[in-house]
């Protein structure tokens, strides 16, 4: 429908046309997958790290010096990211006896 065609007589047609257009726009918005922005990674200080992993400051400094814990240094201040710390903790999982036995059996069966 052309904008120039709107008159009192064809006003119901114009309203119906606008209603259809709005319905189409609404369905497009509902179907569109809006990409959510990534969460900002906010660095945390050593005090927060102590709380997260349950170690004292000197222990954290030792882990940093030995390059065993993921960290960043800007000037004299150390920075950490919580997600990296949690991943670092999860990588240090000790295997259970059942896991060790199953790996040993797999190794034994494979190398017969």
C-alpha cells in the first residue's frame, strides 16, 4: 500500500496493512537470535584468590613464582581471572583407585 493512497475511505485498509507489517516485524524480532555479549572478564586481586582456592598469600606468591598458577602482572600488581583459577583447580584432580585400575587394565590389554 502506498503512503499517498491513504484517505478516509481506505483508512481500514491502511490500518490492516500496518497491523500486518507490525505482526511481521514482531515475528522477525522474536525469531531473531540476539547474540548476547560475552561477559566481561574482570580481574581479581590476590585477596580474592586466597578466598577462592583457600590458600594463604605467601603460598599464592610461591605458586606464582614457580609459574604453577595462571596470573598476569602489570607493574608490581598481580591479577587473576576466576575462570582460569577454577580451570586450574579442576586440572589438578587426583584419580581414584577405580580410574587407575581401569587405565591399567586398558594398558595391559592393549600391550599384550
